[in-house]
C-alpha cells in the first residue's frame, strides 16, 4: 500500500513523537554552550538568576571576560571567566578557586548547572538588562 506524501509525513512524525515519549528511550542529549556562544550571548548584559523560585543573584558580563557578581543583597564580587574542558569557569577576587558551570540555551534564557556539585545546583536566567549591576560598597553611609 502506498500512502500519499502528506500521510507518509504525518505517519513518520507521529512515530517519531511516540518514540520520544516512550519510557527508556531518551531524547537527544543537550549540548552545553561553547565559550564563544556564551560570550556572544552574555557580554554587555546583566543577567539575574534564580534557583527555583528564589532569586539567587545577578552577574554583569563585561568586555574581556570580566564579570561582577552579587548574591541577592550582598556586596559585589569582581572576577573573570574562562573556558576549561568545555565548561565556563569563574574566579573572583575574594576566592581563587574556580567555579565551573555548564550553560544551556532555553526558550526563556540560560540555564546554568554547577559542574562540581553532585546535588545538582541549577540556576535559571530570570531577567536581563543592559544596565550595570548596582554594587553596594563596604561601609557606605557610615
């Protein structure tokens, strides 16, 4: 039996979708962003991140892979980022130990997964701005 071209296409798509939803058959693996993709996406922006529904902090991505990070309601930390073994790693002035993440593009923005955390720390981008990060300095107003 020969199916008309539209019917054959519909049948192929239906079978493909059915296979994706069958338990034990995995969807294609996600690919983390490369350093070049991350740099093109983030440079010149201030991105805010949340863990679940809790605001985690914000990071401003400057030229030459420099960054300014602030947890919610804390002083800013200045640092740099670099690529290491396909991960995006950050080192800050107050902590020389690199923190390495994998970043993924999603429809609502970035998703970041901490590489060194076996519990699976995951952050999601919740907003972005071209405005600089507002840093509170130590002893302001004293």
